[in-house]
């Protein structure tokens, strides 16, 4: 093993490999076409007037060394990724066209994955899930009708491992910077009696993180049983994960990042930091973490069960039905200094003759939720028409409660007293009909009609009593023109409606939001060159945009802003320059604006006119050069550029997040052994080779100071940033049996 890792270190310093190049994957034997049918109802092809990108398992295999799925998608058009801990392990997220992860509809085998209440996607709950993904498709804009919360920036659907005809076993290990270690094992029995297959994966990932104390301890599993014949595919899946991550969402002050000693002292004064907190800030660097309590961490488990059945009824008809159940439970633990008794229902007490009504506490805030339902579709196809009728019914039941596990002054409470105990329920039903009809050899029409009804009730301490029902009609239409065998042009118009999430209710009385999405695109496809170009205009009514602020658990807050829009140009290409050299550039240029935005500053309501939407850079670009000198060795150089962006909606210079670029090198080398071990695949990834210091995310807030000067209101601004790691590496070895 030492020899393997030494070889990797030497190779990784000088070489890289393509994130999207075709890879040798000896675990992937001949797969069954029926697997693709499981997600055919929500995926599209170049015959559809939808803007999309595909990634297959082999496209990201060389970089799949323990980082989360968003990081592996970093080089897709219009995509921006972030990592709280700074190195791609732990809490990570994705934005597409400036829309945050809660607005990206995510499905796994057609089953909704976004958390029903927050609408967020918590990839940390499924560590190393990329190792069980066969392929994924990212549709930008509204896309086609899918299940779950509406797509307001993009939809992402993942297909898990296909059935393998041949048996295999695989052991993978990777090590890297910040004591990162990933181990997993995979297996498949292959088809038994030509019909039955069992497969699975076990994974463990650990990392200290780039940010101080931002550690991750992650475990996951994936088990699959499948039956198939010529017309039937049935899969039963169990998968899930357990994550323990140290909190890192508080961010780092700009003064600390810039090593501005005067600014650090001003920050200490403005934020009333205690002596211990002040010393922690003074003695740190850009890796500063506000939290020092040893158990300031998330501890959460999530388990999924899916039963999938695809049936080919005739040459024209096929059906899909899936049943699913998810159970999530866990808590995050916090140390709070001098918190009010009132928060916990404590009665004031007398200590040394003085009344005490504040105390230091350690608390746990719990989630215990169940999510279950069904999704279904029927597909009719002939030479002229591809017709799909589908839908889904899903229910979420969530319990939110808080416990005090220690208190300096406990009043009349006992350990694990619940200081709040809330319940919520959400139902989601949708039906859709979509069709692609070929008028002739060149013209195709696309139509998609969806009805969706959502019911949400909650009795939360912060939400109050909620009992809302939403009925949405989401029509979509488009046309595709095949100019010739290489070129086609498409245009589409789509409507999406979307309900508020739990945090929106906690912030006030939110409205549902509406989106009108126009897409015009051109595709060129030849054996050596593929080019995709599109322009879009997304007009919003009552868009719930990020305000830049976070709540007390690090979740981003949103607010309705009336009228707003996103418009842009996206170009990506795949160019085979020669047999051994591939070039894959992409660029997304956009304008993202709130119309007639108003803001109260210094006690006076101001009309700011049109302002930039938070977290929406006007340029996002990626580039990849890949070189394969032999069939066994593949090298690549990958670059990402993200323009400057505001973290709020008032165009304040104090909310500016500077633009940045990142360049990575990736290498993969395959050793064919022709023995008990069929092959050994060595991979190396060096991230940020130029050691750029940058921040990919942050937060921005304002508050009114009404106490410093009598009868005067002064609006104060503040911000926090998430520094990303400098040059760092991951090295891996996979043994295929």
C-alpha cells in the first residue's frame, strides 16, 4: 500500500485527468437498458426543447475520492459550488443560474429527495453517494415536469447503479489533505440464473476540514436487490447515511481574513465578544471558527427504502411505479452563553441574594421525520409521438423539539426537558401529461401540463399556526427544428409555481412564487464536436430571494421581492482536437435583477431602483483540457471562474463577495494485472494548484442601532465569509476483483 500511495503522490504533483472523459471502469459490466427506463419520465434528450447537461459514472470516476456530489458537478455550465468546511467534505451546496440548492429539484430514481419542509438538499446525509450513481442529468431553468418541489433554477435527477450482468468486487481507499480518509467496498453478484442480482456498498469518510475544527465523520451504505427479464425490472433499494459534523456555518469576519488587527478589535467591540471568544479570534487566521465547544456538532441519520418496478407491456407501452419511505432523525448540539430563562420556560431564581434570569446551557435541537409515498408513470411511444402520463403522492410528517441536557442554573427543570415540541405535516400530489410529437422529419412539438396541490400545516414555536393549501397549474410548451443531422434549434416556454418553506413562515407571511421561463437554444452534434448554446429569460413574481441573512441554525433566510428576473447566455462545448486531446469549455453570462427594490436605511424607506439579486454572479465559466497519451493514462487540467457577486439585495459594497478562480489537476492510471486482482486504478487530484485564497460563499445582514444616539436610527451592516482551502490533494487506489 505504501508503494501505491508513493506512486500516486509523485504522479499527482505533475498530472491531471478529465472530469468528464470516458474512463475505464471495470466494475461496470454490461448494463441493462431497462434501468434507464426508471427515470425516462423525467429525463429529456436533444429532441426536447429543454436546456440540460448529462454526467455518467465514468465522467466523474477519476475525481470521486470522497468529495460530495455538488463538488463533482462544479464544472458544469452555470454551476457554483460551496463548502462550509472549505475542502468539499461535510456540508456542501450547489447554485445554478444563481438559484440556491433549495430551488434545485432533486430526485433519486424519480423519487423526490429535497427535504419537504426546508426544500433544501443535504448531501451530507448521503456521504459517498456518488459511488452508487450510474448517471445524472441537470436541467437548467424550469425543465420538464418532475416530482417534488418545483424547479426554480434547475432540476437534478440521479439514477443509481444499474444492474450488472457480471459479478465484481471492489475496494477503494483515498487519503488527502486535512487528514481526509475515504474507504469503501462495493460488490455485485452479477445475474444469478439470468434474472436476479444483489449488489451493495459500504463507505466511511473522515476529514478534519480546512476550517478549524470543521471535522466530518461520515458513514453510508447502499444495498440493492433486482429482478429482470426481457420485459420486467424490479428493484428493492436500501440506502442511507450517518453524519457527525462540527459546526462551521458562522463564517469568518473579513478583518480576520485580511489579518486587519484594527478591524479585528473593532469586530470584537461591535459584537460584544467575551474574553474567550476575543482571544479565539485574535489567535486564529483565515481558518477561524467561532465555535470552540467540543460537541458543537450535527448528529443525524437518514435511511431510505425504494421499491421500483418497470414493466414493458408491449412494443409501444411501458409503465413505472415506485414506493418509497425515508426516516430521518438526529440533532445538533449547541453551547449557549447567558441565554434567557424565558427561552426554556425556566423560573427566575435567587443566587447569592440576586435574581438570576440568564444561564449558560447546552441544548439539542431535534428533527424526527418520516417521508413516504409513490410516484408513477405510463409511457406510450411510436414513430410519431412519445407520450408520458405520470404523477406522485407524497407525505411528510416532522417532529421538531428541543432538549436542555445541561444548564448552569437549571431552575425547576430536569435533564432532557423539552423547551419546545412542534409538529408539521406536508402533503404533495401532482399529475402531469407530456408529449413530444414529430410533425415531420424536421419539426417536433412538445407539450407538458402539470397540476400540483400542496398542503402544509405546522404548529411551530417560530412558525405559529400554519394551515395552507396551494393549487398550482404548470404548463410548458416548446418546438424543436432539426436543421440537418448535425444541427437543431429549440424554443420553449414554461411556467412554474412554488410554495414557501418552513423558514419563510418563520420570517413572516410569505407568498407563493411564480416563474415564467423562456429558453431558446441551438445544438450542434458531430463525432468530434458538440456545441450547446442557449439564451434564457426567467421572469419572477414574488420570488423568494436569499436576503443574505442566516437564522440561528445557519439556514439562509429568504423574502418575497415582487418582480425580478434572470436572463443570460450559456455556451458549452466538447471538442475532440485529436485522438488523444479533448477540450471542454463552458461559459454562462447573466443579469439577475430585482425591480424597484426598496430598503429602509437609517429609519428612512429608500427606493433603490433595480438591484442585483443576492448570490448571482454575472459570469460563471469552466474549462477542461484532457490528454490521454495511452488507454491506461488520462490527464486533465480543470479551471473554474466565478465573477463577483453581492450577498444581499441592496448593492452594498459591504456585501460584495469577490470573484475567484480555481484550477485543479487530475490523473488516473489503470494497471491491468491479469490475476485475482483484475485491475488497480490509481487516481490523484490536486485542487487549487495556484494556492489562491478565496471565499466561495458568505452571508450579509443589517440591523438598526437605536440605542447609541438618542432619537437616532443608524443602519449597521455585517458579513461573514467561508474561506476555501488553498492547494490540497486527494490520492486514491481502487482494487477491482
